[in-house]
């Protein structure tokens, strides 16, 4: 729900009330007092009536956990103190039931901010700020609490250089410095063109590469100035975005990439440089790599970035893995890592990839978005692929709204309205699967289930803290009621002593029923395990942030 404090003197308290209106005070939490006049606060209450407790989130940050609540059936309310008015909008209530009989709710995953976590393989997109489709000032308060430790940015040549030879870095300075202060490391894409120079393209997606002598010289100057300014804060650079989607010839792009990468390395010799940021792991990308190899320039390519879009996310890995197998034959055996640099599902039809789900069998909602995002993220993590979610905030393009954000916006002014279900789902995922968790060698699974849907399962280990297994059913994500599959399953190479069941979508942690699991010849066998089209995790209790 959204809570508004209508003046700087207004002090807002959060309470839970029973059916008779009797207040069950949660906690003052210091009140919600705006710094400068009227302000909205995005409030999430996660109540556990059976346990008599409630967690409280404000603007994505958990402000209180397991607060005692006296009301058996809590209802939300606000109260205004001092002078002023408090109001509520966007009140949404969701009821989540245990996955099956005997699974007792015991708590939830503890979210951890980026500042609490070591650098991890998780990034989130901050794209399109350069074209004012989103506004960093609106969503920055959600960045650190999400827990990702990387932020993809587009440097916006056209926004930075509006007069030839004059660079206005103020907008980008603010973003990079604030992200770093929150424990989030930006990695920066050089794009797009600049219409103030003939033959230098334009600022929008689907534009041509700079091609004239004047345009290319100006591009070189901007890239050199960009890297010079931020080389003490940024050491990862990506060159252009989706040249394949823009129908740019792979050889033309490769030559442009070489030119730009050499400018970057001339300023920052140890810079990490990525490309081609293609919409697919396709022949275009392979031809790009082949041209770099032919030119003896593979040392300019630190990792191959690609984008992941498919209505059933697991389908995309067929092409990703085929591309990875083909690479050594092109590079002479040299290993170049893959980096998933942009991927996300929408929460409602709109503009952009996957938005038109008419013939896909997917009905997009905040729930199906969360399911899709979790499955793709864990698919990347299980394969050792660095992963970036697109995007933190919905984007109001001139052609329509792209609803892939974790934050819902008011398109008219780009203001953030609330954090979606996907925000909290990804927050739980990155808290559990941090840099200390690695894929488990020798893991395999066999279930008693036959036919559709298939079961996906991946094993992981946290050093000195135990094992984790993520599992779900592979089908197009659907809205509730959830399609539960109860199956017996064996995990090879896994050991448990005190396992619990986690639903990553909600962050809820459940005790496993007595007799549900046992050791089995170097593995673990579980009986009557409920799975559905969103990842659940069976994990050693000590391997989880609780």
C-alpha cells in the first residue's frame, strides 16, 4: 500500500487493527516523516496470523521483523499525529497458503542490502535514464536494499554532449557516486549516437553507428573523456546495445567495437570490456567474435554479453549452450565467458520484448513476472553465468511503457508508485544465492513424476554451511491458483542435517513435515515434495540468511 504524509509536520504510525477496529500497535518505527513537505511511502506488511507476527517494509527496506501482533486477523490502517493528514492508496492484499499439509511456516528469508554483501554475480538495469524514460532520483532508494551489487547504465553521449566539445557530466556523476555509496558497482554502456554531429547517428535505440569522419572523431573524444572521468570508479564497459536487433552488420560492428575498445584501453589499460550485447546468442554474435579473432583482437573482449528473452525461460539455454560449444572453434580454444546482460519479463502487456503474449500461453501479471524472473536468474546462476535483470524501474518510452521493472511507476511523471512482487522475490533470491554459494559438482536429480511438466533442479553449496537445492516445474508461468505437483524426488550428491523449505517468490520459510526426507546412498530422498512453476529451495537451515 502507499501511505501519504501531507505535510512535513505529519507523523505517520503503522498499526494493525482487528475486525472490531481495536488497534494492535505494531511499532512507531520512528514514524514516517517526509523530509520536505508531502511524500508518499511504499509500505509492505507481511503478516503471519498463526504466529502472531508481522514484518514491515518501507520503500523496499525491511524496517522491522517478527513484530508481535495481537490481532488474529489483522487489517491495515494508518494514523496521523500532529498537524496534517495521512492517507492510503493502492491497498493490495494477497493471501499465500502453505505448499501442502504439514508444512509449517517458520519465518522468512532475511533481506540483505548491497552494502552487507560481497560483490556478487547479480546486477540490475538502470538503463534509459539518458533519454529520461526513468528517473534515478525516483528509484534510488530501492537500489541498495534490493541486494544486487551491480548496476548497468547507459552513458548517453547525446545527453552529455549537447554542444560540441562541452561535456555535462553532472547527471551521470550523481548516479555513479550514489550507487557506489550504496555498495552497488556501476558498469557502463557506451551508447547511443549524437545528432549534433553529421553522420553520428541519434540518441534513440535502433539508430546507426557513427560513421562519418567527424562523427567517429567526436565519438572517440567522448569515449576517452568518459573513461578518463570515471576510471577511478568504473572499470567495466560495454560497447553499444543490440547491434543485431538494429540490423548492423556484424563486421561493421566488430570494427566499431575494436576502435572503441582501443580508446578505452588507451585510458584504462586494465579495463574490462564487453560486447556485443546482442538480443540473441546467434550467428551475428559468432561472426563478431570471428572477426575479432581474424584481426588478432580477442584480447579486447573480456566477456560476451547477450540478452535472454523467451516466454518459457528455460528454452533459451538450448541456444546459449550451443553458442558456448561453438566458441572454442572460433577462438582457437580460448575461453571467453558469457555474461547475460539484459533479461526480464513484464508485469503487464506493454512495450518491448515479451510484451505481446497473445499466442504464448502466458498471461502477464506481477505474479507471473516474479516466477519468470526467478527461473531465469537461477538458470543463469546454476550455469555460472553472470546475470543482469532488466530493469529496476518501469520505463516510459515515447512509444509506450515497458513494464519489465521491479518498480511500478506513474508513467506521466516517472514517479515510483510501489515495489512489485518481483522486487521482493529477487531481493530474497540474491540474499540466499550470494557470492558464497556455488554450483554443486556431481549433483543430479530423479523424480517419480513422469510426463509434463518437466522438473528442473539444481544443487548448490555454501562453503562450511551446507547444501541447497532449487527446483521447479518447467512450463509457461501461470497465475494462481498455482499448479502444484507433489512428487517423490532424489537428489544425488546432497547432504542435509536440518533442512527447511523456502518459497523464493514470497521469501517464506517452512519446516519440512516429519518423515519427509532421509539420507539415501550419498544423496537425499524426499517424499511428497510440493513443486510448482516458481523456484522453491530445500536448504540446510544454516546456509540461509534468516
